[in-house]
């Protein structure tokens, strides 16, 4: 095993927290002010591993898998909606004892972070929103199709389900992902439990959960930066511009050659921007 893979192994979430909506798996490493990295859908904390390692030289970095994702609990009847994840995040911050953390949130995680700040009035030191689900409309055409027909898709044979998930996740990249990276992102959604969880989280997506905080975006009091992959095929750059314009103190930084999963496409530029923003 290489030195790099040894270092990244510590970002496997193996700590446990009993949240209101299922057991959460989480981890943290590093010394300094707290930074929380939040994943989106259909991803997990795995997408942050390399950036977490880079930031851990300056910060106490916290990673977690939302209930219904990654290594966290997946179960029948589970509420994995944005409202549920907001409740989990607020309680997890209390469990960690964090006050005014720096928060970096991607995709669906952006909506969770915004709901937590604007509806639960949890204060952040600063907030970075990365290709964030925040303003309507959101969701790729495929996402919208499955959202309307999740019960039908859930009946797919396992091999067709795997092919669908693999193609869907690969479509979030601008650069072709390595087989190892793609396998790691697809793996949580396989098998009977994972397959049900995949369609569950899409079926519960509802734009009313972002509509609830959209009118409040101007009330964010912490510094905000909006980071966007210029080649995002799921949420075009126009969504990032609209989000930055809705937050008075926000700026917009575009990342060349970055798709929706900019952590994988352009980790070095993204890390450099985050180090600058988090350290101001």
C-alpha cells in the first residue's frame, strides 16, 4: 500500500452517531479550527478524501455520510429528505460541540447547510457552496425522471440497476473517472439494501425544501463563496451565478475543466481556492 493510500484511509468514516433518522458514520482528523465537509447525492464523504487530507494540515476536518448514503444506515421507510438531513446536521454539530464551524458543502449538501443556517439559525464562521443544490429548478433530466418513477426503476434487475447507477455517476464528471474511483462511488448503491436506498433518496427529493429558504438567502451573515465547475452537466453555471447574486456578500469562482463532481475533476484548483477562503 502506498503512503498516499495510507493517509487517505483515515478518512473512512468509522465513528458512529445515533441521529434522529438513522446511524451516521463520521470521522475527523487534523488540528485547528473546525471545518465540516458535506457531500451531495448520489455520493458520500468519499468524494472529499483528498481535499480533507490537504485541509487537515490547517484544520480539524470533519467528514460524515448522511443517513441513507455511503456507510451510514440505510433502512426501509427511512426519511432521507432535505428536512431530515437538516435535523441530522444540526444534532451532529451539537454532538461534536462545534460552534461557528467553517462549512464546505457540495450539491445536495449545500441545501442541507443552507437549511441549517437559515431555518435552524445555526451560525457558521464561513460557508463555501460547491455546485450546490439551492435554487430551483435543480436536478438532471435523469434525476427528474427517476424522481417521478422511482417505484418502476426500483424493479430493475440488479445488473441493469448497476449499469444505470454507474452511467449516472460517471455523467457527473467532466474528465473520465478511474475505474477505482467510479467503483467506490457506485458500491454503496449495490445489493438489495443499497438499491432500495438509491431510489429512496431520489424519490424523496422535493424542490419545496429549497423553496423554503430561497427568500432568506439574503439573510446569511457569514462570508460566502460559490464555487462552480465550468463544465457542470447537471447544474449549469447559470445556477451558480444566480445563487451568488442572491447572497449579497457572496462571490462566484468558476473552476475550469470541472464538472459537477469538481472534487474529482479539479481537486488542486478547488483545494487552493478553499485554503484561501477558509483562511481569510
